[in-house]
C-alpha cells in the first residue's frame, strides 16, 4: 500500500454542488470522477492503452467499480477548505454595474473588463450561491492498494493536474489549483513529481518536460497522445488568474458575437430550441427542421489556468477524439456547423501567442 498527500491551493473559484441549492460541498466522489475521465484520455490515446472497447470497459470497471472486490486505490479530500473559505455571491470577484429595466426592476451586468469571466461562469453569478474562494487550501490523499496500477493512476493524476480542474465548470477554467507540497515515503519517482519541481521554472522548461515525457510531439515524432489532431495552446502569461481567464472567455465571446449567429431549430439532444448555443463556436443560420442530431460526448475544448514561476498561463486543450462536433450539418437546407477549428484559428490571432511548438517564454 503506497500513499501520497498533496497540499493544494485554489487558483480559480471552485463551484460545487450540494443537496442544498445554495450551498457547496467538496466531496471525494467528485474527485474520483474527474480522475476517471483523465484515465480514459490516457488509455484511449496513449501507446499501450486499451483499444478494444470491451477490454477498455472491463479494465475501467475493475479499476473504478470493483464491485465486491477490493478497491485498487482510494482518492479523497483529507483536509477540506475552512468554512471561512466559502463565499456567497461571485459578483464580489468582478466589477459590475446595476441597471434598471422599464418596469423598474434592477439587474446587474459585468463591467467591460470582466465580460469574459461572466461568459464562462454565467450560471454562477447569483447573489445566493456559494463557491470556494481562490487561495483556499485543502489536501488530497491518494492511496494505491494494488501497486501494478500505480503508474497509470499517477499518469491520470498528472493529466488531471496539468489540464483539468475540480468541480462544476472545470472545463471552463474553474476549480484550477496548484500543488504546494507533496508528502510520501513510498512514492518517490514519477513524472508527476518531476513536474512539481518545475513549477518555479521557466515556461521553456515546462515545454521541455512535456516533450521529454512524450505528452505531446514535435513534428514527425511519436506522441503519447496518439490522436495527432489534439492541440495544446499555451498563451502569454498574465499577472493574475483573473486576467488569464478573462482572455479565454473574451476570445470565445468575440467569436460568438462576430455575427448574429443563431440556431432556429436544433436537435432535441441538447434540449435547446430557438436559442444560441452557449460556449460552442457556431456558424451559420438554420430555419429548417433538424435532420439529425449531434452525438456530443463532451465539449472538446478544455480551458485551464496553470501557474508557472509566478505567472498565470491560459491553456486551451482541444481533444477531438472524444466528440463528434466538427462540421456536422444539423438541419436541412442551409448548412449549420460547429466551427471549432475556425475558432481555434481565430483565438491565435488575438495577440502574439502561438501554438505549443512556438511557446512564448515570459
């Protein structure tokens, strides 16, 4: 039995669910679900991963749903945030204005400097909803019972830490955290531990780490991500997490607002009718009945803020292998497409940032 404890500190707000609609609760079961997602990414795209569907499902169930058998590992929050770390009303984090409509009803809108954050977290901007404040500390404990699973569990944890987050809206940049300290007597060697030593190094060292561990490839070389369409974009570092998230959110918002793109009819799979899709780069107008549906497994663009050497770097990870969103007509008549690739190109023109192979070292 090998154990490792991670002392963590939140970078971006953490939104959580609870049995009470106005409260938040940090639960270990949610953490294990996130790790399970990144385990799937690891095994689908990495050499040696499970390619046969039945074997994939069986291995996943053995690891995460042991049933009557013994669990292969335990992952839980060993120290939770203090009660004082829970804040009510995320409006406190951004500048805003209060307006009044024609019927005298007052409502709040974000200031121009934070329209991107409001776009990313729009559903959380309520005066009564709790969230965990940035800067809050907690501890995660991972205990591996069966040592033969140790490497792949730690691999999944590394991917979760590098590219993921915790809680609701984690794919939009919420729930990002940094690991301040690691405690373990049994686990002394793994790329995860190597990366934690690089957090105070330059971005070029981070790039070198990703290439050496084959998480991404330079042109013509083999990659642990077998799907070569996967793209990692690391943008210029900001002085605060707010600025980093604002850039990502405003990039999506500007792309959506270039034209008055609107879907009149949309597949019932999304449970949206006559509404603009939120957070999906769209293009075109459809006035016809839908001829099919889009098999959306999850939104393939993951936004992230990673802290390296005191700077906050906006990340964008595009994983096309786990979705079916690109360039699919959803209605008769005029083509209606979800232009994710077009969005990826547009965000590259926002400033002097570039793709992974051309990282700016601040």
